[in-house]
């Protein structure tokens, strides 16, 4: 895979790194729990390697979060403040988030019943 990170993947990667650092987990710790090298985990976190669905779910489990929380972002997809300090139409932002997150989340939705 090339070094370009797709926007929808970038959001999940940023959330993974943010939650990992908030919990005080090192890349080495995550790699050990996933039974991969620290270098491989670093490549996953930098977006140089795609995160498989299995690894994505494994990361969520290690971080002790629901997988969908890794898909949600508090950072705006687009700059929401323009020069006049007015916000863009909220419906536009919701639509943009829906277009980016829904396709990925839909693929994961069926997995919740598999763990029972």
C-alpha cells in the first residue's frame, strides 16, 4: 500500500493513537498484545499498512473500547469556521461524516453478533 492514507482510515488511526496514548499504552505494549512487532504496529498507526478487520477489532479489545468509538471523531472533517467566524451548515457536516463513516461501520455491524 502506498503511504497515502485514505481520509476515512486516517480518522480511525488518529483515534487509535489518541486513545492508546491517553491510556498510557506504548506501541511496544500494543504490539506485544497483538503478537506483532513494534515496527509493524508503528506502520499500522502511521497508515503505511492497512489495518485488517481482525486487527481493528483486536485493537479495540486491547484499548477496551467499542470498535465504533474508534470510527467516531470529534475533530471536524472540514474546517468548520470560516473567516467571518460563521459555521458551515450543520447538515453539510453531518452528510460528510455519514459518507465517510457509514460504509466502514456497515461492514463491521454484522460482527457484533458473532462474539456472542
